[in-house]
């Protein structure tokens, strides 16, 4: 990681460091921050001669070497100070609550519009809503691009940012053109490296964020974080890690709840962690307990399925969406717990 003396390098300086690292089989990836740009060395950065040549440049302040499978996502990288803001919430400072329907029914748009207003009143900071849906059964409802218009209409009416899943390049382009704030990569595509690269390229230079769900089959945490590295490597570090339960399932739950991995992730990466309790447990009655557990383990946010009339929902909503009244109580309890777990200022302790 190259840290320049000034806020950013000139084009001539970038060309010079690019030429140097290319001699050693590496590349330069600028990471543009609000105030300062840093320059990641992508590749094996252990060569002492390369480092010496870079450190000898009068416009370089220092070189931070990070030897891990994920150089950008590593908590020791200079991105450790990166803060992601979704709507009015800065992750890591306040608890982010994302809520809404699993699937937006294009035939009944009022259900989503009513749900969006209701979850806002219940305390949600952002809206979730499925436009395109991956399905195991090829005859199940796969989503509809018309639902994207409903999603963005809800965003305009409520003033809340929106999250929706994308599964292919066409989805990415449509979502970005519409103004979707957070692209979701679902559990079935969490290790689809081609898609991760496409998303990384598409959001480079944009304020857009990506919420990456954990793979449906449990694997090493380094694999989860390295998948996020594929996205960040194109220059946009606005990546959220989302545990959502894994296989094999725990009897009685939809999946094996994995909110307990949050502190393990935080030991390895600076990335914010937003837990999806709805898909972990798969039943509305269990969502409150799973949400509180996620907050207790130190998550930065929750992504909860909610619906004004779950029995009229499609997709997973009938079984795992909570009602707005249940969401309001849940948000209140989770925010209270989150506040109680935050370190108190010295003056307050005294």
C-alpha cells in the first residue's frame, strides 16, 4: 500500500509507480477516498528491491506491506479508517436497520409501497426488496424487472436508500441506471468470481455500496473476505459483509445461524458486518431472538424481512417476514442493546 505525501498523486507519478511495480509482476489500484487517495500494490509485494525503489521516490510518504490473502480488506490496511454511510447512518457508529419484503410483487405494487412506509415508521434506515430472485425450482417466480420501478418509487416516497440483489451484468446495469444505492450479492453467487469482478468494475468511481452475503455452504472466513476483495480491488471499498446462515441446516431453522462469526470477521477485516437473521432462521417467530443475538455479537446492522401482510406476500415473506409492529419493537430493543454495548466516553464513566 503506497501512501503519498500529498492527498493524491499526479498522473505522471502514477505512471512512474505503475512502471516500477510492473517490472515485478504487480499492478497499482488507486483507492479514492473523500480526502486522500491511496495506491494498493496488487500482487506479491515482498520484493525488497521494488519496495526500496518506491520508498526512494520523493512524493511517497511510506509503504505499508500487508501480506494476507486480502490486502485491501485486511484490518491492518490503510482502509481501516474507511467509513461507509448508508442514508443517514454511518456503519460502525450507529446500528443500521434494513427492512422490507423478500420479493416485490409487480402485480400488487401497493403491498410494497405500504410496507416501505410502514417499516420507515417502525425505524428502518433503508429498504430491502427483491426484484430478481434466484430459485432452486425453475418454475418458481424468478422476479420481474418491472419491480425495479416499484422499488425506486418506494425510495422516492420514503426518502430511504434501497438494497436489491443482482445476479448478472444486465441486472447490475439496470439497477445502477435506476439509482439503487446498495447492490446485494446473494448466497448462491457469493463465490461467483466473474460476477464479483463485474460488480467491482461497475461501481468503480460511484458512491454505490455492495452487500455480500456469505456463501450458502459454510467455508473458511478468509474465503468470505477474499470474495469481498474481488469487489474492492476495482477501487470502491464500500463493501458490507452479510452472514445469513449456512448449510447444513439446523433442525427447526432454515439454515445454520452464523451471527457468531461477527467478532471473528472483525479480527480479520475492517468491513462492516450486517446480519440477515430472516434467512438464518427462516421463521418470523425466531427473527427477534436471532436479531438480538446478532447485535450482542457486535454486528453493525440487520437486514430483516418485513411485510404489512405476510400472508399475502410471495417468495419467503409468508413464513419469515415480520409485521411492521413487530419490527418496531425489535428495532427499539436492538438499538437499546447496541447502545449499551458501545464503549462509554471517559467522562460518562466518571
